[in-house]
């Protein structure tokens, strides 16, 4: 789960940024969720993923959360 060029991260290798709350994480946290929306990868921290589990399982874009 590393940020790739053009992803929502800030461009630093190995740094993930939650697309919802802005929390940063080093490496590959196993509890984070990756979503592909409109061809772009977005990562969500464990807290945001838990709070929006129904929307994620219903495959709603994060804009609807």
C-alpha cells in the first residue's frame, strides 16, 4: 500500500495520507483501506474506514460519505 506517482499522497516514498482526515502513516499499515475512485487510488485510515464501513461495502464513492 505505497503511494504511487499521481496518487493522493504528498509524493514522499512510503508515506500514506488518509484521503478523508489527512492522517499520515509510514510504511504499509495493514488496517488501512485502499479504494480506487475514478481511476485514482485513495487510502483511508482505520478510523475513517470503520466510521464509513457501510458506505465502503456498498461501493459508494467517498464523496457520498
